[in-house]
């Protein structure tokens, strides 16, 4: 029996729901989610494996047209890399969206691999708006498949999955079948802490925050995790701590509960905040894993 395997790259503008989609497709929490744009900063691979196929889904940062920081250039670099090894590209838009950045448009129109345009968030739109988008994207990408979904509500996800499997090339599995991602436990824990920063804090705080796991001691009865939260300015550190430490306590509680659900056991979580100008420093970004 032949086996199918391939890299499926999910791209799109910030905040179109790419992370929600990859989680729905894999059935696992591969990528963190928040209502704010540019939550995803690195490329994360999520695997869906069966006896017949293995799909390596690639969640990338949202496309930034005008990078403002070195971090943005790093994020665009992940998108470039994902194009290089993609066997299928999923371009994700949302209802009402008729703008694609010029650089991204050229890449999509010159693709040598199958392209699927996914119109997401149809639960928030009406049929008239949806009917306008299908001919619009059909003209732009005449060789692409078009599928409408609601990633949040799992609508048409099975249809999309079947279309992806249909287009996969024949190839042995790239990864062990019992592995769900290329990332380790430390990465997922740091992302769960960062996810709560996006949910709890407003304005610039989420975008100026980065989380690094300082220690992870699993040998004890209750695993002890120490995480460092980097922010760019002293004023941001004060906001994260909050009056009498209430904000950092809330962050720690929410993050710990998510980590415990993910790991299936109680953990001890210790958060430390440090000030470091990290977003525009190439050396520091490299040290932080970018």
C-alpha cells in the first residue's frame, strides 16, 4: 500500500485564524491563540499521522508588509523557509478580505505546488459577501481550490482535510507517527505563558513581551518550572507586576492551569520579569531562539 506525506504551509495576514485552523486540523493545541494580531512569531510544525498519510502542517507568522523591528524580519524569514519546502500551500483569508500584499501575491501566483484558498470565519459573514469572494479569488488564482470554513466551529474542516490528503505526494513519513510537533515541552510551556499575556494585557505589552523557560525540573513530585518574561521597558515591567503584584499573580494562575491541563499533572510555576531591549537586537533574538 502506498503512503502519502507532505509539508502543508498555512499562510495569511495576521489575525485570520491560522493557529485556530492548525489546531482544528491536527486535533491538538499546536499553536497559541488570541484575538490580537501577530500572536504567532515562529514557525511551528504540527503532525497529523494515520496509516495512510502524514501531513506536516506548518503554522507561520502573519505576513508583515512593512517590518518595523528585527523581530519582524525574523518572522518573515520563517515564511520564506516554509515556501521552500511546501508540497501544498493553504492561503487563508477571511470573509470580506480582498487585499493580499503584493509580495505575497507574486509568490502565490508563481507557485509550482497546489494552492488552496481558505475563506475563514464564514460564521461571522453572510452568503452575499461569501458569493463575492469566490469569483474574486478564482480570477486571482485560477488554478487554486477554494474552500470556505469556520476554523473556530470546525465547519468544513473534514472537507478541507480530504482535499489536502488528495493532493499529498506519495512519500514515507517524515516523522515518527506518535509525535505531534517538532517543538519540545519547554516551547509549549513558554507559549502558554505568552498566550495569557496576550489575553490579559492590552496595548503594547503583549508585543514587547517574550517568554523563556529558565529551568524545568521534572524529577520532583510536582514539576517546578521557572520562566523569565522579557519586556522592553521598565514601565512595562511595572504593568506586568501590577498593584501589589496582582497582575503577575493572575498571569501565573491562568498560565499554570493551562500548563497543568496540557501536561496532565500539577506543576509549580515561578515567573520572573526582566527588562531587555530584545525586539531589535539580532544577537539577543538568536539567543531567544529566533
